[in-house]
């Protein structure tokens, strides 16, 4: 056995011993003195396989591709990786954490700034940049690749630019991230992953995984509930689809959204093909309602299938006490937004037709061609599943598909207990009256 092999074996044994007791005795110990702290930091930086770097230092080694994985968030492997990552983050905390990055405005390739050395050290400690990159004040391609990797791990656009949100994420202290990991380990430990097929919606990530036989077969960007209209945590089973569905406005949306819109523009309902029905099933003209009162709440508001429909082509149904569902949307631009917390609790799904084809694959007569033909014909149709697919709405702000790839997301609903983890404050977009229903209504 060579010396390097012996060293790696000893490092592995040391790591396992650390993990066995890091959360208790070792986690409580503090390093005394600057020299000792520096020694501990050197140990963190010298840890093997940090950030997935290869032996040859190259910007390609920090590729965003290394962050992606087919491993489901709901899996024993993810839990094991999170526990190992927590042990490593405990080492970082014991070594003094990472430095704060001074606010130097936007930083990108080609910039020269006294803030860059601190940025380099910060990225090296978290495993996004190899320590061989040095301490230059130049924001070079090595730093660019490391920033992109960091951004991908934090659900930020991987553009390599240190702007407001990236700067805030960089400056969350290591001990806060460690506590975030522990909270999410506890959450994941309470979950029993399904065997076979299931769908998982991770609310803080505004993302969906379709899982089959222990592997993610599809991922979808989502839009989930606002802070004041939260998407609930739940477990259910997807039982059927409504193709070209009617949309029935809940009383809360009638009160909070439709009434104010009608006060501004009395033609809003007509333009968006929304019809009002009374208790006897008769149609009620909009002009007969006092829109400066709550009279409208006692009526049924139904939007016909078609281009303007708030659910567009499909509604995905599952039993739950919250009256929420998953659906398509005609307003596809929302999926490109950084903050996708704009609904009233339901979940909008990007590329939803790929998901419903997968959901319906065991349902005779409903392959992609049949689904697309029905949608194109604007024909109202239900598709019932003989084998309902398990569904989980969960709240995980941290997870790890491998120990060196730790993902973090904003604690959008403030459930993690630290204000620093809810950095990206929700911005309510103001749409002008006259846009389509999908833009006006936060369904």
C-alpha cells in the first residue's frame, strides 16, 4: 500500500470516528487560539474530495453539472449524505466558520476587488473552490466556476455574478447552515419513502420530482403558495386528471382578488370567460352585483375551458382537506422567476404534459397521443387512474445528494427559526388590470 493510500484510509477512519460523536462531545469543543484555529481550518481545506474536484485543478472541476443528481431527495442515501455533510459542517464551525464577504457591489469575471480574497476563502471552505486558486484580488475564471457551483447549490441562477441574493447566501454563517442541516435531517428522518413510483413537491425549492424505482425520472419547476397563502405539507395519492378543466374560483379568491379587480375593471369577468352562477344554477349578470360589498362571495364563479383558463390544459387531483391541486398555467413566464411563491396554495407545474403522461402510463387508452389530441380539441375529459400515484408535499430547505454537494434553499415560510434563512423577501408583482386571468389571480 502506498503512502497516499494509507493517508486516505486514515482520513476515512478519522472521518467515521468524527461522525460517530461530532454532534455531542466533539461538537461542543472549541479550538483555543488563532494558531490552533488556523490548523483546524487547514484540515478542513485539506479534506479529501472537497467539492468533487479532480486532482488536476481546472475550472471544469467546479462544473454546475456536478451539482445535479438522479438521486431522489426522499431516499436513505440522501439522509446518509446529509448526516455526513453535517459532520463536515461541524468541522467548519469548530474551525471558526467562513469569512463574511464585504459588500463590494456586483462582482463578476474581470473584476478586481479587495473583497475577492475573502470570497475565495469562503468558497474554498464550503468546497466550491480548490485552495490552489490562491488569494488574488482578481475575479478570474476559477472564481467564476466556483460561484456558479455555489449558486446551483443554493437554487440561484448560476450566472457567476455575485449580486444581492448570492452575496446574502454567501454571508449566512456556517453555524446557521449547520443548524439548518440538522433541522432538515430531523424532517427527513420522519419520512418513509415510497417504493416504486411517487411524486414529491419540495415547497421551499419550488420544485417537483417524479420518482420511479429509486431514481428521479423527471424534474419540474413549480410555483407554490405565497407567505400568506401557503402550500400545505401533506401526503396523498394522485387519483385522476381533468383535461381542459373548468376553473371554480374559491371564496377566498373571490373576496381577495376578483372583487377588487371588478371594482377597477367591470369587464374583467367577461373578458376572461368567467361566468357567475346563483344557488339555483342560473346565470347572474356581473352588472347586477354590488362589487363594493361581499355579495359576490355567495355565488359560484366558473371559468370555461380554453386559452384563458387559469389551469390551462390540465388539473391534477388528489384527496386533501385543503382544496389544493396541481395544474398547468397559461402564464409560462412565471417559471423563469427566481421567487416562485405566488399562488394561493395550489402548485403550478412547468412542462406539465410530460408529468401527466408519466402519471397516466398505466391507464389504458391514455398515452401521449391521446392526451395531446384531447387537449387540442378543447374537450372536457376526466382520466381516472386504476393505480393512484403517491404524492408528498414537503418542506425541506437543506438536503445532500452526496456529502460534498449540499443544497440549501430560503426558508420562505419561516419554519427553520432563523431570520437569516429567509433572505429573499417575497415581492408582490403588480399586474395592470386587463391582463389575462392567470396573471391577475394567484390561484
